[in-house]
C-alpha cells in the first residue's frame, strides 16, 4: 500500500462524495448493470506461466500486465525494499539494451513501460498502440527475462530511493503511518515500508538482487494478462514465442514472523515539539483479502469512515465537532491479514477529543445497527463505482489479475454487485463486533509529547519516541 498524504485523503473524500451523489441519481441504473466482460481466454504454458487474454476493441491499444506473486512481503529480514529495488531496476538495462535504449524504444512508439512492487506482488506493465504489439511484448519479455542489474544503475537508483525515504522522514503524516505499521505488525513484513529504510536499502547488495530475481521471477509464479484490440490466438502464439523458453523453477515461500498481540490501548507518541497539529493513526489487525466477510466489512467500513463526507467519522469528528478537516478509515486488502486503520489530523489541543470521538464511533457501529438510508446509499455508491473500474484495458487487466492473485473465484466480478446488495444491517453489526475492537487497539500520535503525555496516559500505556529516531 503506497503512502497517502492527508491531502490525498481529502481529495479522495471529495471524489467519493461526488460519486455518491452521482450514483444516487438516475445515473445509477445505467451504471448498475451487470458487468459483462468480453470472453476471457486462459491458458497455462508448459513452463507454468498463466496467460489471460481479453479482446477489448473499443480503442486501438493493447495493455500488458505481468504479475509475480512475490512482493515486498518476501523481503528478507533486514532487507526491506529488496523487491521494490529489484523491480525498479528491470527497466535500467538488459543483455541487449541499456536504460537509454529501453526508454527511447518505448517512447518512439508512444507507449509506456513500468515496473514496481507492492505488498503482495511485483508487476511489470506495458501499453502500446495495437500496431506496435510486437514491440511492446518484446520489451516486456526482455526486462523480465534478461535484466543485468548493472552496478552503476543500481547505485543511481539506490540514491534516488534513499532520497525519497529521507524526504518522507520529514513528513509527519508519513512518519505516523510508518510507525503505525511497525507498531501493529512488529517484525512481520507488513510492518516494513515497501520502499525500505535508509539502512536496509543501503545494505542491499547486487548479489541479493540477482538472487531475488533468480528465485521468484519464474513462470510458475507469474500471470500475464493481455487486454486490448487484439486477436486472441495471435497473441497466445506471440506470448509463447517470447516466454516459452522461460525456465520453470520451484521455490519456497518464506516463513513470516507472527505480529504481536494487541492488548488494551497501546500508544506510541512520536515527539515533534514544533508541530501545531497532531497526526493520528488508530487501528489493529483487519482481515485477509479472501475473507468470506469481505463484502460486509467493505460496506461497514464505508459507513464508518471510508465514504467521504457521507461517513459517520466525517459527520461526527469534522462536521459536528470541527476537530479535523479530514478523517478516513480503511481495511487493507492483502493476502494475509492486514490492518484496519483510521487516519486523521487535528490541533494539538484537540488531540484527545478527536481520539475519543473516533473510538466512540467505532464502538457505536458495534452496538447499533446502521440505518437503511446508510445501507442504501453505500450500496448505490458501489453499484455505480465498481463498473467504472473496467473502462480501459489497463483497468480490466488489473481487476482480472487481482482475482487471480487473491484467488477470489471465477465469478467474483460477475457477482460483485450481488454480494454488495446482499449485505444487511445484521451482517454489518456482526462483522463490526468481530473485526473492530476499540478496547484493544494501537494508536500512533505524532505531536508535542510534553502537551499530550499526561492525557494519553489516561487512555492507555504510552511509549514516547523521537521524531528523528
């Protein structure tokens, strides 16, 4: 999960609110039709590479998205950022092209070529006009199969990543989020920043990058989606030609450290004496992406704090009490159990009030059924929002691959609206009681420790650390 600034949260709040208005209107019927994707062709090559091809002929473009089911969660202990650094280096040179040649070749055909890693997966993407399909596929295959990880490119990229990390360390919003993840997950990889730390990225050797690539960049760990104005049989033959020689190799999934248990209110106070605002993260463990309770949890989260100005947290903490300009909550969508987190900011002298108001709303949704109006508006939002995720070849490829990565089932997309609309107020009460626990929770506050320590100690056990630590 990439870091979201509070400005981003505010922007998302406005967008969500606009979509809610839109999908509550007469537009809903148009958006709410069952999603009908073109025919999906799936084939697994002899080496284990799973290929998914979808003909989507509305625009003369083709999108490739290759996913490896090994993201930053596979970073070894002390080597946070390894998956990200490996992925970012893919475009920096292959056995037949240097970084400049790769950039010039994709620019010449007006395409894009990218790579990166998130928590659960590594991805490489390419988008070109369909007449340049061969060029796009050749470049994608080349960076996946033949990267050279040259020392000079590695050091240049390492410096760029570290510069970004240092910049984030000056941002109290980012510091609050990174400390929260570490506080909740401990030594589990979900507690480490995807980009790594200054120390971990500095300590990654070229041999470790080569080994990560050799171990996890294998066809039996990969899925390739091709979507666009194409012919399925033609694309499959071209994919076999480019990726058929990719050698299968078995690998062992790492053992992951168990996150620490959460008992009572555990508070981490990050001291930054010059702040006039407090940056707050509140939460605990959430659910797995494949959880059978995913849909009621998603609806519940929207009503609580994921729904912009329509949410209870925004209504209570912002509109009624005037304690913040923005507050948002979210459940991670990860392969393993992620985090539930509420993020907000407020004046230093309003910190305790904002925290208590948040905890009160979490408790309220566990004890009172949501209203039919809240439930109806949330369903209307998702009925309109979900189809908008299938407008471009890139979006279609991303959604199809998410189904594959998280093993959501063949009918997930078809049944999304059905599953959302089946959620009841009783379901929300049940999952709120099961997955929200305001009595056992972790809080991270980046603020003036001297002014808040005494008040926070009345809420729970307080640990103080320096902002610059």
